[in-house]
C-alpha cells in the first residue's frame, strides 16, 4: 500500500507539470523551463506554508499555499512568454537559462530571508514542520496529499478545456497552424501568452506538490531533483494528450516510488542492487522510453517556431 501511495504522490507531481507543458506546447511554445518553474512555485508555496498557523483551517491553508505556488510559477513563466512571443528568442535557450537561474535565485532569496531572522542561519532551507500535516488528508485510514486530489481535478479540467471549449480549440490551432488561426481572427500572440502562463501556474503547483511529499523542510540548493525534465519525458510519452499523460505519469511515478520503498520487498533486496540504482531508475526508464517512442511522437507542428504574422 505504501508503494501505491508514493506512486500516486509522485504521479500527481509529474502529471501537473506535464499538463502545464501540454498547454504551452499546444500553443506553439516549447517549455524547457519547467524545472525552473517548479522551483519558483515551490519557493512561493513553501514561504506561504511556513507562514500559516498549524491551527489554520485545512482547506483555506491548502488554497492559500496553492495560490501562492501558482502565482510564483506564473510570474516566473512570464520570462519565457516575453522572450518567445515578443522577441522571437530561441525557446530552448530561454528555458535552459530559466532552469539555471531559478535554483540560484531561490537560494539567494531563502538565505537572505533566513539571515534577516537569524544572522547565523546561512542555510537555504525553509521549514514547515508543524504545518506539514495541513497538506495531507486521511482517506480510508491512509494519509494522502491534497495535491493528488487537486491533480485529478485539474486533469479533468484540462481535458475539458482543451477539447470541449472554444479556448482550447483555438489554443491548439495556434500550435498546429498559427497563420491559419490568425486568418480567422484568432490572436496568436495572446493565445501563446495564455498557454505559457497556464503552464507556469500548473508547473508552480507541481513544485510545491513535490517538496511537500513526505518531508517537512526543503533545501532549495537541491532544486527539484530533475522532476521538471522527467515531466518533459512524461509529456512526450503521453503524446501531448491529457489522458495519456496521466497514464505515463503513473508509470514514471511507480518507478520513482520504488526508490523509496524497495527495501521493504525481500525479492528486491535479494538482488543486492545499490540504493542509487533505484534512485536512477526513473531517469533510466525515461531515456529508454524516449529512444523507442520519440520517432513516433506527434508534437504540435508549429511548436518552437516563432510566429511571423507576415508569413502564409
């Protein structure tokens, strides 16, 4: 049962971030910066969580933390939106820069805040020991993160938004053939901004979901341990479709969870594999999966191509 709980927890993180990438890339903007957006969202959510009282109503605390992480992730994603949409910058380079900047910036901010409260505290750690319980809900006697339920809800909303609304159909049109979309009156620039900002909000939410999964403090010098890049693998394996992304997230979440609970299974201990192998396993699996599936991937046709209004 512990394996199932960890699988759902990690799968919810991967699904939230991959869904964010789905919106951005369906609009035509490649979002390599999901790792950095996760860090930004984790930073905002961690500050919000550490500031609430342990006696605070649970639902209000979850809402407050979620909004803070979404806001930080959205604001940080503006960097990609402005660079890619307004200045036609190389989206891959911008995303890479965002990943490098986020962890360094988070460390500086956290260390500055910690030192302002205690000059001897030069760590990059935010503690939310007492508040940690607010992020969990008991279902049938098992402690489950609220973000698992939020991720499930957002999965349904994402599917409906993309395939059942005018907004979603317009968004996907901008990622497939922006010139055709523009010819029928769709503002491609606004839709791409919307896609990137939604991506930032979901990625930020995934960041706080990750750092609150089983721990009561977080060292921001660790970033988010490559989960942003793992989410990109989930996005590609899921073929940019919400339902397939959910299934891919469960697969990758299972292998990530295995690294936490393998010691509880006798047949795995008998293999005498080092613990580092299980920690590496989800990333090894992602490489293997991408090798066999990348050629069959059907990414949005205009993904990564700056929109030129004069082209037809």
